[in-house]
């Protein structure tokens, strides 16, 4: 999918992490939950540890009905995640938009783990999404 974002220099950058995350999601679905955690931690280090901890702590995730748009609850804010192409957090912006590193943030990894584990992701309406974002989300 990929999202085009203007960098600070005004150039569009494609932030598509799907080539990295989609095959990983398929591999993870075949593993035990503990092996999923170990794999994500070994591949993504501290981001993976943070994502595994968030899943263990039952971090809330919401999906906007009929859209590939999610809200992942962070420590203080809800962050907008669009499949594997975008997150509204500062880490994603710094490492993917400005630096072009192509590394997922921990919110994307939380969503990846939750989806691969078949976790219940609550569906919300577009109106509820707009309300949550307007109340200070990421």
C-alpha cells in the first residue's frame, strides 16, 4: 500500500513497509505466541521488546470499520497506523520519513503481533475515530 509523505525538504517519500512486514506476518501466524515474541524481539530489538510487552499488557487496538486504519493505544496517546505503511508517532516520522531507514515503529509491531495472534481488535466507526484523534491522539 505505502503512504507518500512530504519530508522536511518538501520531497515525497514512500513509507511502505509492506515488503518487510507482510511476509513476516505470514511466518508469524504459523508460530506459537512465545516464538512470535522471540522472533519480533530478535529482528527488531528494543522496538520488538516494547511491542511484546504491549501485547502482554493487552494494549488496546481499534480498527476503523471498512478501512485499513487502526488506532494503537500508546502510553499517553492513540497512534494512527495505516496497515504497514504509516504510523503517526515521532519514531516512525524520524526513522522513515526523515532518515528513510525503513524500520517499523513499535505501534506497527504491536499491530503485526496482534493480527498474527488473532487478537480481538475492536471495530470503531469513522466518527469515533475522528473523535479519538481530535482528543489528542498521535
